[in-house]
């Protein structure tokens, strides 16, 4: 089994994530799945310490503006990284929507 260095969000599969508090923005070139052409995008990158209750040292790269806006709002709250977040992607491609639920971390009393 190959472990990837990033978190994937498959459609209709809830993923429980614990963030490290590290947030950045990067410019990357991707191949547009519709046109097949290269394009430059800006995405949000968050450090992740747990995925589905397993310790990991990985990252979540967010290309969806809607999901980035939601996670950015959570990140502005003090102590936001002390909580677990369940993210579920609904749909596929550009039409995807995301459901985000904030949960207490197991180690938080």
C-alpha cells in the first residue's frame, strides 16, 4: 500500500481531519479536466496531523473556493486546530459541494 503525502476527499465519503494550524496559499499549474489545457490556480494548503483518527503528517490542498472560504472562516477562530473536522464531498468535478462539521477532538475534555 502506498501512502500519499496529501489528503483525498472521495465523493460521499466523510473524512475526519485534525489540522496542525499551518495554513498557506500556493500557486500551482494544473490540467483543466474540461479543456485539457494547463492553467494556473491559487489554492489553500492546510497541515493535517490526523486523518480518520490515524496520526499523519500530511496536507490538504483545497482548490474549491467554497471549501476554502469555509475552512478559512474556521481558521480565524482561536484554538480552531484543537477540533476535529468532518469533511464530506458531494458530487464530482467543478459541481462538487462540501459539508463541513466541526467536532471536539478526542483529547479535548
